[in-house]
C-alpha cells in the first residue's frame, strides 16, 4: 500500500475542481478568496499558493537573488509568473485547476488525487503519480549515520 503524507485522497470533479479539506484550508489565510495555481517546475503535480507566498517561492528559486539585468533570470521569472494562474476559492472551498495545468501534471477529471500541505503551498498529485513517487522515497536515510 502506498504511503500518504498526512494528505487526503479526493476526487477531481468533472469541472476540474478540487475541494480543499478543512485541515489543509486552515493553512491558508482565513480571508483568502483567490489563490495562485501553477504546475510544479518538473511537472509532477500542481502547487496552490496564497498569492504572496507564490511571489516568495518564485524569488526563492534564484540562488543569490534575482538579477533584473540578467537575461536568463528575466526569462525564467517571466515563464514562472506566466504559469501561475489566479483561481477563486468558491463557497465550498473548491479550486479550479485549468485544463493545461491538469494535463501537464497528469490530473484527470473524475479520478483520485492526493492533496496535502507542503510548507508554503498545497500540492495536488494524481494518486497514481503520488504512489509511484512516494514509494521510491526511502525515509530511513533520515535515520542513518
């Protein structure tokens, strides 16, 4: 059996929405109505951020800091920002994941996904991808000298 990260398995509904469980919703600011949704850099899953946390995450990716005169930095930041789409949280605490994002992250409507809080973001993985990924991780390396 695959290990769950304390996350929850949910169904991505027919409209491409995921319901954020109450314990995970509590990790976001209480009055938050809009989130930023993006595909992880390697395309494994979808990240959901509070908008200010998205900005912090993008900035954290530039070792030594973002250099606004560096063409590579400009291109990377532009693409990262363009990939992040705003989404409204509805009254049922559901977030819509856009079709291109679902496709890239391997999320299919009416299928099981794994949702969990990971520090500054919420991650949404296809259950199949999560099971494959998590089963390859050997947690015992944390406890060996």
